[in-house]
C-alpha cells in the first residue's frame, strides 16, 4: 500500500512538472501552426504534440545515451562543452531568430501578406516543431529521470502531460491569435526562453523557478489588462445604448 502511494505521488508530481515544462513547447507549436492555412492548423498542432510524446518516450528509452549527453566533448576557455550544451545553444538561437521574425511580422502588420506570399508548407512547419521538440524534451526527460526510478512511471507522466496539452492546444492557440497583445507576450516568452537556453548552454544556469515566475507574473498582468479592456468596452456599449 505504501509503495502504491509512493508511485501515485511520484506520478502526480512528474505529470505536473511535465505540463509546466511543456508550456513553452505548446506556445511554440501554436505560433508555428499559425503560418499554415486555417484548415491545417489544428492538424499541425496535433501532429506536433504527437511528435513531442514520441520524442520524449524515445529519449526516455535511451537512458544510457541520455546520461552521455552531459559528458564533455571539448573545452572552450576551460569550460567543458557537452552535446547537451550544443543542443541547447542551437535551440536557443533558433528561438531567438524565430521570435524576432514573428514579432517583426506582427508589429509591421505584414503577417497576412507573409502567410500568402510565402506560405509555409505543412512539412516544413512540422520539421521546425520536431527540432524544438528535441530541445524542449531534453531537459524535461533529464528532470524526469532524476526524479523517478521507474521507467513506467516516467512514461505514464509524459503521456498524461501531453494528453492534457493536446486538449488545451486548440483553445490556447485561438486565444493567442485573437488577442494581439497576448501573441506579443507569447513571442516575448519564446525569446526569453531562447536566451535562457543559450545561457544554460554556455554554463550559466538560470533556475527555472525565476523563468516561470516572470512568465506567471506577465500573464497575470495581461489578464488584468484584458479584463479592464473588456469592462471599458462593455461600459462604452452601455453608454452608446443609452
């Protein structure tokens, strides 16, 4: 009985952790899928999340290889560089470039023109999502391995977490793209996460708690802003009706 309670507690903790660590992945998938025609966006999000769970399970099944990704390959100015560092650096630079490009398109008002003039193919979007899945999954799986000893518990937590994200993907994506300020905030998160990945890859570890606190605080402020905007519109409508 005690063993079962311990497994359940470990499963719940890991599932919550996987959901939190998967938020940035979900935001990226929502942003990338918006480059596709409307009828393909939902399918791209589902495919991206399916690839995320496959990637994480494959990494989980390769625990021996996973332990080796932190082994030093070479040194730069006495700083040992591992495969994990190179993956984080590449992923961070990709996020910085992608976030900056998307913000430019949104601010300059050329988003729709870019979508029609340079329509992204379904395959290219999925490939970009798959590349970032590996980056986001790496730390997530390493954390899971460090917190639980049973492979089945870790796999169940990953599957449940991705299932929750799959359920939330379409509503979150609609909400982001219906509110320009929320989309800008989400893109800013991607740039922030990219900078943190680069810092981590260079040996400057930023505690994830600081990152998620900043994101939670910004989301709280934006929620208040949206509520105030909705109230002002309702009051203006009532005033014009009178």
